[in-house]
């Protein structure tokens, strides 16, 4: 399907009741009395999606997570001037403890990314960071606890909190999931300056309403500004569905302005958000399908770097004067060992059926530098059932070997050094 042109863009803006404003005043529209924010910032992913923004220069390829000495580089990787952090994990700890090297006019923004399980939160976080530091798979609950990423550009620092998918206490008990899946998103909200609510619009079963736990979180922390990011728009064959979903998920209101479009889905009457929980509010939340307090809307594919760059620039622009939290060289609060374990778990989720990968316990027994500067990892995979041991090893050891080889390739790309990985499957008694 060809990308719509300027006429289509004008039709969408008219349907949404959106008009741009310049510094000198209104550019046109029925609300010319006073400037106001639009539901998509100039040059936003929505404009790109409509085909009205000329693509800019291709972004530079992302730098490695760590830098290396030339003699320790993985063949073909660019040399650096520092030893690989995966070989000197203590340096990561020193950087995290080091006072931030911030400029005098430093700015800071703490962003929490909320969404239902498997909405694409970790994929979006990795793209915003320009590095793969969070695990990604097609199975739910890949992220098991809050993970932190840091974007530092010039005087601005954006701290990303990639949270587990919000679940109910009932589901947590039913599937015997970690308490972190239940608690971490709420803890993150306490320090948030901005909330990014991510919705997978390709899932026709869940896209017509915000996740009830997300709504509950937004309601309890209604003082925190929020934006709506509609993900996986490239998977939609009928682009007009986006307009209906926009009206539904925002309850027809964006940045305090009513949208000039009606939804075919049931929309609850907008209610004033309250930070004080009460039975009436709880009943009202169960009836709601959207949130009328979003400041902005972005439509993107988390795999499209140009779309993500637009969102990244918006986040950088929202930062307020304040001290940085991390040194400019810090990319994530995770240790190299944690990143490595997450990569291996990602492969387990991709290749093992049903509940099997969730029952695997990982124990790293060896992490050291080899004689030629390579990273040597030995990890035990502990399972409780003999049948799971057979599944994990596979016929003639083919499956466990495939998991190890794929993990090795990812770890080489992340750390830019040679990696030797041995996975040992054991029955846990």
C-alpha cells in the first residue's frame, strides 16, 4: 500500500481536530484563540507514517555497549581506547558509583514505559538506547524486573525504566510469577516525570482498550504527565483503524482538546482523574477503555529507527533543568553478567515450548577472561523435571547447541569481543 500524501495528512488532521501552531500564532484552524499543543509534534512519527515528512539522513550505526583495546577486539570490530567492560565488570560498578560528569545547564527526565505484556516495551527501549541491553522475545513476561537504561546527549539525560508487563495479582498467583512483575511498575511510577503508555495496535483482541492494570496505574498517578505510543502500526492493513483506536484510547480528548472524530468502539464518559482510591473510582476504572489525559500521541513501529528517533527527540525536549543521575558513559544499570544471563534467557524463551522456559533456573558458574582476551562463560541451566531436561537438550544435543550458538552471536555483537559459552543442563533435586 502506497504511503498517503499531503491530502491524506490534511484529512487526518481535520478528523482529529489537530492544528499546528507557530511562534507567531496559529497556522490555521477553528481554535485560533490561543496556541496549544497538538496531538502529534511537528515532524512526528504520525507525519512520517502519513508520508508527509521527507526522510532525513540515515542515523549513524549504534556504538557498541563497551569499548575495547585493539588487541582484544572481536575480528572486524572497530578498536577503541578502553578495555571491554565485560572483561572488567568492576569498571561498570565504578561508573555507576562515580559522580555524574554533568554540565552546568544539565537537564533530566525520568521516563517509565508501561504496557501490557508483550506490547514491545523492551524492543522500544533498545531502539531508543541504540543498543540491545534488554531481552526481547515473542513470549510474555520476558522482562521479569525493572531494568534501567540511560540516554545522554549533550546537556540532557533521559533515564528509561523498562518495566515488566503489568499483570493482576490473580494472574501472578495463578502462574507462580515473581513478585517483581507485580511491584516494579508501581515503584517506577513514584519517581517518574513522564509515562509512555505503549499499545500494540496489531493485536485485534486487546487494542480496543487500555490494559486495566495500566489504567489503574495512570489513575493512581494522575499527576504524572503521560503520552500514548501506538506500536506496530506497520502491521495494520487498514490504516483508518488508527483513527478509531485514537478516539477510543484517548476517550476523544488529547491535551485537553476534544478530537473531531467518533469511535465505533464503546467509549466511557471521561472522568476526572483522582489520586485517592475509593470504591466508586474502582468501579469507574472497570468501565473505562481509554485515558483522556494524554499530552501527545505517537504512531510508530519500534523496529523503525526513524520513527523511534522522532520519539527520542521528543523525550529529550521534555527534560527539565536538574542534576543528572548517572555518569555520561553509563548506558544501563545492569551488570555485564545480567545482560549475558538475559540474552541466554531470551533464547530459552524463543526455543522452548509453553511453560518450560519459565521453570529454568540459571546459575553462572564461570565468568572470566580467556588466554586470548575472549570472554569465557559457563552457565548451568537447572530444571525440576526429567522431561524438561530432555526437551532442553534436544535430540543429540541439537537444541541446547543451537541456543548456545545464537546466544554467542548476540553476546559478540553486544560486547564486541570473542565469546566462549558453555551451557550445562542439570536436574534440580
